[in-house]
């Protein structure tokens, strides 16, 4: 497994300033592993074998080749990085950091796209729910037999629920609701009484100063559970 070409290595001044990609094409794999190991300080061949889990002869072959290209030197029984080897190792580490950073950016982008897709699906599902609920309510209203004023009260409350998911509204008086519906106050009061008897809607005093007009929970749930006609 030759990882350094058998030709003459280009001067490292060219590597570090003009053409690092040429050296990256020649020096890679296990050679880089050895450079990174020696970057922490001088090591003997035995220590390198233990760190890399490779046989002595295999490691020695790479070390001798790296020494030929001026990346390392041997002092007694210890291998050291040369200035050229240190520069090259620093360059390789910066490349690794860049690739790792780019990998993280890619993951973040993918996560963001996943969130957008999920939120879009949730929004579409929410809109579909509102449309289905409204269509079910329209069908119920058509067959309810209620008067126009009674229908107006329930339609007003249902529209509010569809927008806010709140089953009730607060008004300053029962006559304020009549103004919002553009209807006769007495007729609206009669409509509320009828809707109360049918367990569709209610009107109760709320904290003294307001009236709470809302849909019964059971009525809303019955609409949500109704299956659409095919």
C-alpha cells in the first residue's frame, strides 16, 4: 500500500504557499496518522506500533519513506517531525477542522430543512382540520332546524373557535353580542335560551363585569368526532 509517490517530492515551500493539493494527493492515509501521532512529541517505533496497532516492519516502511521526503527525522531511537513535517501536519489539521465544520454545517442545514418540512406538514394538517371541522359544522347547521338568529349565534362562536381554539367569548353585556350579530337583543337572548336547552351554547356571568358566551365542550367534541360523508 504505497501512499507516497515514488517520484521526487515537490519542495515544501511550494506546498505551503502555492500547491498544497499536490502534496495532499501524495501523502494521505497511514502517513497522516503517523504525522499526527508525532505531532504530540518524539516517539520510538515501538510506541508508534502500539498507537497505530500495526506491525513493526509495516510502520518502519512508512517511517523511512517519510524521512526520505523530509517530513520526519530520527534522533537516536526517537522519531521527530521536521519543520516541513510540522508545517504539513498543521495544514492537514486545519483541513480536518474545515471538513468537520462543513459536516456540522451540513447537519444543521439538514436539521433546519427537516424542521421546516415538519412545521409545514403540521400547518397543512391544522388547516385541513379547520376546513374539515367547518364543513362538518355547516352540515350540522343545515340539518339543525335552528332559527336564523340561533344559527347566527352558533356560527359566530364556531368561527371564533376555528380561529383561536377558544370555545367561548367574553362580552361586556348580553346586548353587546346582539350588536356584534346585528340582531335584536331580545331575539338573541331567546336564541341563547334555546341553545342552552339544546346543550349547544351557554351564557353565564363571568367575574361580575362580563358575560361568558361559549360552546359546550360535548357539542364541539361531537362535531370533531363526526366522520365526513363519502
